[in-house]
């Protein structure tokens, strides 16, 4: 990753190369967060649908299935929130600060 002291001592070409590498790393992390957010949404929806189906009697209530659907629902919420905040932080770190540096 780009280090502020290293950037100050390097020539402009090296600064650009390091900044581009840093931006690519952040973009890869952001894409990973987006994938986890999608999987988390699916887990929340799946767990919620299973719980609703058991509640209305469409699926026979089974303690194991109920525990799995609750775990999927709650785990999805946690993973969704965690990855959303990480993605938000990654987006902020790709914006230049007031001095024009990342």
C-alpha cells in the first residue's frame, strides 16, 4: 500500500504507480464487500421466508429447521451490516482528501 512518507520522497511517476496500486487494492476490497452483501441479503431473505412458511403452516415446524432459519436470518443481518460499513469506509478512502492525496 502507499505510504505517505514514501510518496513524499518518490518521483512523480513512482507516486502515480503506487497510488494506482492502492486504488486497485481498494477496488478489489469493495467488490468483495459487494459480493458478501449480496450473499447476506439472500441469507436474510431465505431465513425470513422459512420462518414465515413455518409460521403459516406451509412447512412443518421442525426445531432444527427453525434454528437454521433463525441463524441464517440473524447471521445475514450481521454480515450485511458489517460489509456495508466496510464498503462505505472503502469508498471514503478512495476519495482524495483536502491536500489532493488519497
